[in-house]
C-alpha cells in the first residue's frame, strides 16, 4: 500500500517549517521523515505528533494512494 504525503509537504511550506524543525518539534525520528519522502507508511503515533505541531488532522497531510505497484 502506498501513501501520498503531498499535502504534508505543502503544509510545511505554507507554515515555513523545514524538516529539521518539524522533526525536533514533533519528536519524531529522521527515519519517519525519510519514509514520508518515499511514500511509505509511518506509525500513526508519529503522524499524530506531526499533526499536533502542524495543527491539523491526519487527513490533512496523508491520503492512501492505492496498491503498491510491482517493481
């Protein structure tokens, strides 16, 4: 299953927050941010922490993008 985090990246741009700032404020690992960059699933707890910092809901930053295509 693939996930689309495009709304997440746009939200960060709109708020003027970079990856390092978000990681520190949300208390998530660099691995979480890297997985989001590769459209991979991340733990709901991490998404909740990120949403708390961005003052949004999970649906505002991630959408399920269908089945992963075979490589």
